């Protein structure tokens, strides 16, 4: 009888981490264990501050997982305000986990961001020069793990959050009423956190895949059209979206490495599936629609 493989999720309470955690537990036969910094919302297998890498190393040695998925990251303004923590969590930690993986024998999956690019040109491919500015962009760029038996998925995510005050686009939108701006010249490619979880599930089955992969459908959408899809799918009638063109940025990604055989759906399909996920998990989310 084949032994059940173990997946360790580092950072299971964040926007990406909790979606991956629950999707794997509900839809696969893997033994899923996790690390989180507290017991809010649900109790993790390991409650730990992984900025203390010795504690994380002890967990890795104890669990001896087959796969480790890193969902930890210090975001945006917090990274700019705490460059030391940004470098530790966004840059050093992924390479630490990768190095331990070479010794313990697990496959490592790391999640990176379109923010490694400045957004001045758009249509960035896997080999494009990482010209993002600031501690967040540069610490995430340095943290990409593209060697050995490791994978970095570079993408951008939207999705529900456990925290009512989460800073993601979807959480922001669902908490708005009245007039909001929709950015006509801000272009994006990415996935829902549910789609990220589905892609990672497929990635766990394709054990020969390594290196850097863009997880996108390569069709860019502007933020006006994206939040208009939120409004449509979630039937949010208490909001009016105005076209706003005074800001220009294009962080769109193009996928040229197709060794990972996975097709990302169109945006409306992903957002419809995200709505179904939220409806099926009322114990996790408090959105009203």
C-alpha cells in the first residue's frame, strides 16, 4: 500500500495559505499539516513564530514532509516600514527552506509576485529583468528560488481573507459602498487564491517540474474591468464604479515556460468559482452578498 504523502504549509492563515490549506484537506488524500503564528480562526498543527528559523527547522525535521509550500510574506507598506523583517521573511526564509529541503528530501514550492516588476512596460516573461523598486519588490525578487528540486510560482492573487481588515483588493471592494474608482490604465494578470490552490494540487502530481513558472492566463485585464466582474458576480448593487485614467501601471505577466501542464481559466470563470467557494465556507468568511 502506497504511503500517504505529507504536505506542510508554512503560513496557513494568510490570503493564499488558508485557501491552499483547506482546498488540499478537502479535495486530496495528502496529509496536510501547517504552521501559523497564532490560533485565530482555526488551530494550526504548529503555532510558531517562523522568523525564528531554528523553530521552523525543528518543525521541518519533526514532520519530514514530502512537500513544503511557503505562503509567508511581509507585504507592501509593512515591508517598507520594516526592511529587516522584509529581508528575513521575503528573501532569506525561502532559501533557508530550500536548503533544508535538500537535506531532508522534500520538494519546495514558493509563491512570488508580479511586484518584482516596476509595471513600466508590462508583458513580463519569466526571464524579464526584475526592476521593481522598494523593499517589498526587491526582497521578493531576491527570495525567488529557481534552483534544485524547487519551484517558484510567480503570480498575483485575489481572494477572500479571514481577517475583516485584510488589505487585498477583493476584501477592500466588498467593504465599499457608494462611489469607487476603477483604474482603466492599471493592468493585471493573476489568479484567485482558489485557482492557486488548484494549480498547486496539480503541481504536486507533476513531481519532475522545477524552476520558475508564471501562473497566469497571459490575458491582461484592467482594474476597472476586474472590480466590475466582482460587482457583477457578487451582485453588489450598493456600489458605483467610476472610470479613472490618471494612473498608469502594467504588471501583466506572460507565461512562456509551459513545462508545468496547467491551464488558468478566464477571469470571470475564476471569480464565479471563488464565489461558490465562499458560499461553501460560511464558517471562514463574513462577506454579505
